[in-house]
């Protein structure tokens, strides 16, 4: 074998070794992407679940006992397999006295990925929960979509405000109690995850509305769009989309941050014409409730962030 051939043979062998090394490096990178990526996603889910559980548990003691809220949240973190060192911070009260914030973190566990990322990395999770009192006041099965109560406290409900819209709430979003006793009949509205409207007049509830009116009790309560929403002519739905008020569709769900609670007196009622006089406005989504119309011991916790 001549010297020239030997030279080229060694050169080819060297190129093969380089290609093999590059292939191995690529395979390791691919393995790191699959293995470490899956491990980090799993760790993130577990850490987030612990943060959510801790925030929800802590919020159940708000607003009355923030110390107990924090202690309980810490207990839920350690009870879900994590350590005190995983707790970056627990803040309560957070923003208002009904909220608690839980922030957790842990080192990211790498196998192959350590070759590509030798520096230390962390995984974090954050949850904010709020305690909503159980609202025990009367709530009519309607929603004010068009009357600006700041300009004029006399509002009219159960009226046609756009094609098909009669300011009615979908049947799954309200309950009727004591239907067999007209003197005790009342409605409650489920507003926690927004309010769903229906195209129609809730005509089959006319008798129950008459019962509530006939009781002669004041105040009564009704859900309403915020004045700024009414003035804008657009509303945010639960899915994040924006809908013109006159283009709302059947079973659209209005996001809860678009709503307020109105405390009213009966002003006029006849057949399906309902007029109310607005006395007070409550930002119930952020924990404002009529003082004498909710049960502070019967609340529920809900994740808000």
C-alpha cells in the first residue's frame, strides 16, 4: 500500500470518527429533549397541583384567620410530598383580605440535559385562591344588559334589548326554592364561572317571579353588567372573546369580571314588565356583598390565578 493511499485512509477514518461523534452528540441531545422534557413537565404538574391545593385550603380560612390560612397552606405543601424549602413565599392577605398567594419552586432534575445546560435551573408554580362567601340573598333570574344605573337608578328588566335577548339567565345558572309555597319562593344565581344568557323570556318562570313580587319584601337582588361595559357596547365572554352586546348568541357565557350585584327595591311589576330602583351596587366578584345577606361561614374557595 503506497503512502498516499494510507494518508487518505487515515483521513477518511478521522472523518468517520467526527461524524460518529456528531451523531452521538445529536442522539444525546434528542434523548435529553425527550427524557428531561418529560421529567420537567411531570415535575411542573406535580408542583402546580401542590400550589393549587395549598392555596385553596388556605383560602378557606379567609378573611377571618390569615395566620391559620398560611399554616394550612404550608401543611398542604408538605402533605403533597414537598418540603418547606420548596415554599418560596406564601402571601396572605394578598391584594385583598380574601386572597392567598402560594409560590413554590424546586431544582430541575436533569440527566442527559446536564451536558447542554450545566447551570442550575428551577421549576416554579404559583396559585392564587380567593374565598367567596355563599351569597344567601334573593336573585332574580335576569341580567341587566342595557340600563346604566349610574345615570338613572330606575332600571327595567325582562325587556327585549336586542334580537332574541330578553335579559334572561339560562336555566342551568339559577335555582328556584320553595316553588310549592308562594310566600317563600326565591331564586339564586350561580355566578362563580360567569353568567349564561338565553335567547327567550323565561316565560315559564312568570308565576315564581310573581310570587317573589307578591311577598312585598325589599330589597331584591339582580345581576347586572358593569356600567363601563354597558357604555362600551361590548362584553367579554368566558372564553376571552369580545362580543357586541347586540350580537350576543344563545348560551353565551358572560365572564364574571364583567358583572356586579345590584340591590334594588321593587318599583313596578306587571305581566313581564319589571322595574326596579337601584339602591346599592356590589362588586361581588371581588368579595363585596351586602352585609346582612351572606353567610360568612358557608363560603367556598376558588382559584383566581
